[in-house]
C-alpha cells in the first residue's frame, strides 16, 4: 500500500557549477522565509490539533496550509543539499524536480491525534540522524558537483531517501497523515 506522503524525484542529476559554488549563500533568503512560514505553521498546527481532536479531521484549509509548508520545506532542503538544481520558488508549488505529493485529509483517530507528538518522537530522532548524515554527505556532493557538473545517482538517491523520511515524519507530526513514516527505500518518479 502506498504511503500518503510520496516523494517524487524527476531530477536529471546535472548541476550548475556556479550555483553549487554559492549554494550556501543562495539558500539564505529561503531559510529566512522558511522560519517565518514555520512560525505561522506552528500556530496553524495548534488549531489543527484541537480541530482534529474534536472532529477527527484536520480542516481542509489548515491541511492545505501545512501541506504547502511541507512542500516548500522539501524544496528548500533538496536545493540546499544539492539533491535538486533549480532555485526553488517561494511558494511551495508542486513544480520542482524533488517534490512531495500529499494525500487529502483523512479521518484520524482521536487517541492518535491526542498522543501524536509523543508518538512522533522516535521518528523525529531517526529523521534527525538521517538529516545529520545528509549534511555530511552534502560536502562530498558539493565537491563532486563542482568537479563533474553533476551528482552521482546513488548519492542523490540516498539524499532523497533522507528527504522522503523527513517529509513523512513532518507530515505525521503535523497531522497531515495518521500513517507513521516508512523506511521503504523505493523512490517514486
């Protein structure tokens, strides 16, 4: 059965040496916007938690807001880690070579919603370890992209695995799905 949070990778592995060289600087405006959007998402999540606790559903508008934030987060993370080459839009639109598809809101159990943040702790720990390993891998990806003008497919897929697990963890924690993150290593494309 497919996970309701799918990472779709349509990247061609080519990298612009010039933007790779300055990637750390180019991503700064996105990191600022990510923090600002994240503050708003935190408040929406609190309201969505109460709504889901009483109605068993996250309201569509809140779901779409949190889903848009997650898409944008994935795009920025993919750009920052050299998993994708083009400069992402500030909107979180689905038109990016590494993006996430999120299922519409579904009914969730009240008990699972109530304990969601506690239940998500192990997944957040694993996601944190994977993110740390990804940041170590970025140094090698950065050097290879500067030398070759491309990134090896295996390296990109390992980074995409980390991004996918992170996205599924964020989606679980942010009430976008009641499905726990998966270690399934298949990439959707």
